[in-house]
C-alpha cells in the first residue's frame, strides 16, 4: 500500500512507527483533502482495509488532522 499511496497525485509522505508493546502508528500525508479522498476511495486501498478488518486487526483508530502550526529549524554552521 505504501507504493500505491506514493503513486497517488498529492501524496506528500509516509511514516510508520512501532512501540515495544506492538502498537503501530502510520502517518500518511497528502497535500489536500481532495487527494486524501482519492486515496481513501481507491479500490485497492478499500480492499486492503477490508482485508485488514477481516484478518489482521482486532481494532484500529483513524484520525484525519489539519496542522495547527508547522515550522522547522535547521542549524547553519
């Protein structure tokens, strides 16, 4: 799914994190709500979500977020 998401128009980034207790967090960023909607409705993604519900996940939680603030720092030295 990562490759498919990365091929979608408006894709920005994908990051995946795991904790020692097995919890996982994936962050997929798109540049617009329209691009996110296209990803959410992509037939292969919809099939993968159903497979996840049927075979892999007892539960999951999805949040769709808008950044309140976005800034960075880069040391120049």
